[in-house]
């Protein structure tokens, strides 16, 4: 390929110095293209839109472009840190969990974050009021969802009441607990928020005002040391996915409709 290109450049009369620079640039580019795919396992707490960059990036081949054969494994965030340290996964998509484990002395570190605000909404049963909410579904006690629920209830003037917070392991399960009427309210994220409110459940409040990291990547220090180039490629593919989400509105809305089996209105609101 390079020989044919050079022959063409010579016929076009390009200076030899410029041809040399083009040749060097091509060598660098070709050297950066992965020749084989590397298996990478990322634990994801659930299929909420918090983790859309990973799901969309895999679907659109953005990780494959970087030589990453991505496997997304559903593992509750509450046990992801232990699974990570055991070497059963390469990364966790819940870096806030990794951060709390690091504070306790575990050899894990957050690598990147998707959000810097707690994007959770408190959705209640139809016709319920905040003062009648006695049970709230959260992903797990001590998680970001638990903190968001406490803060939201406090903002609603209900912080002084005794409320039972029930761990469900994932946002999907919290949504199921809500629609099965086993709890008075649930802390959930898109697309479940629009799915619930469209069906008559009440939007009671949210935690958007609270700074906090949500979604991203976390890994063990050993992995970051031994797989530094891999980590760079995973981060780069994820950033490409985030950029694609921001710049391809209709494509992403169609993806949400297809993956979550929702109407256009819900997909649009979720986006």
C-alpha cells in the first residue's frame, strides 16, 4: 500500500521531503491500528442510561475500532469492587464504588466518570404525597442511590421522618419494585423515569443539585500498571461514545427506542 502511494506521489511531482513526512505519518498511524482484539470485561450495575456510553460504544463498534472485544457483565455495584479485586472483571462501571473501596484501603482506583451530578429522580406511586412515602427502593444501602434518596427526601421536607430504604441491587429492580407496588417510591434514572411517569407514577423530586460522580470506570492498581495501553484505549473508545451521544441525537434516540422497547416520546425525554 505504501509503495503504490509513493509511486503516485512521485508522478504527482511532490517533493521528496514531503513524501518522507507523509510516509512517516502513515507508519505511525498504521502502527496504532490494533492487529487483534483484546477481551475486556466491564461490570455494569444495570442497563440504565447512566452507562449508555458503554452500551452504545459496543453497539456501534467504537471499542472494536480500538482493538477491544468488550463484554459487559451485569453485576450489582455493591459487589463489583470485590469482583474487581478477585480479577474476575477488568473494570467496574461504578467508579464511585471503587472510590469508596479505595478510601477503605483497597488497591483500586477510579479512572474516569460519566457524570458529576447525581442524576437520580424520586418517583412515587400514583396519587401519593411526599409525607406518605415510608418505603423507598434504592440500589443498595450506602450507594449513591441511597445518598440521593436521603437528600431528595430532605429537600422535600421529609428528612426527619423514619423511612425504610430497601436495597434492590439495581435501578432496573428498583423500577420493578415500584411498578409492582412493593415500595412507596423508588430512586431511578432514565429511561425508567419517563417510563414510570408516562404510566401515571408521580415525579416527587430529584438529586440533580447534588455534586457527585456517577458512572465511569474503575480498576485495580495492578491492572492500571500492567495494562496501561489497554486502559488508554478503553478510555478513548468511551470518550468517542460520549461524543457520539452528544452529537448524534436522532441516532441515540432510535437506539434507546430499540434497546428499551419504548415509544419515541419516552426515548426523547430520556435523551
